[in-house]
């Protein structure tokens, strides 16, 4: 089971967007990165190709998952994630408030 899942709210710990919060759009488990909405935005200049007009596009680049931390929805604090077994199922738990995520 992964610690971070899409839809989780996270806070950036390092880099140019340090302290910003956003939701995870996609988890790229192959290279251990996450796409966070509104964070790590870059501009790309595109040329005209066929009928598409030229212009500047905003792109979201992936962040390493070690550079983000989960924000607990219950206590609203940046926290680490623990796991417990409940009725034979593994579930994620906030280390600070001990509530299921």
C-alpha cells in the first residue's frame, strides 16, 4: 500500500514552492514522483503546428514524493503516515491524531 494517493492534500517541504498546499492529481510510482495541482508550474513556449496556434502553456511538473508531506484532513497538520491492520485490512493512520485517513 502506498503512503500517498491521488486526491490527498499535501504540503511542499522544499524548493521554490515551499509551504504551498495542493491536492495530488496523479502518483507516478515508477519513478516515485507526484503531480500536485497548482504547484511546480512551468511555462512552455509552443510553435504553431498545423491548425494549433502558437503560445505559452502552463505545465505542472512532477515533484519527488520525498519533497511533499501529507496534511491530515482531521487535525489539519502536516503529518507522517502510519499503517494499522483492522479486520484483516491495512489502513493509513495519522501519526499525530491517530485517526484513519
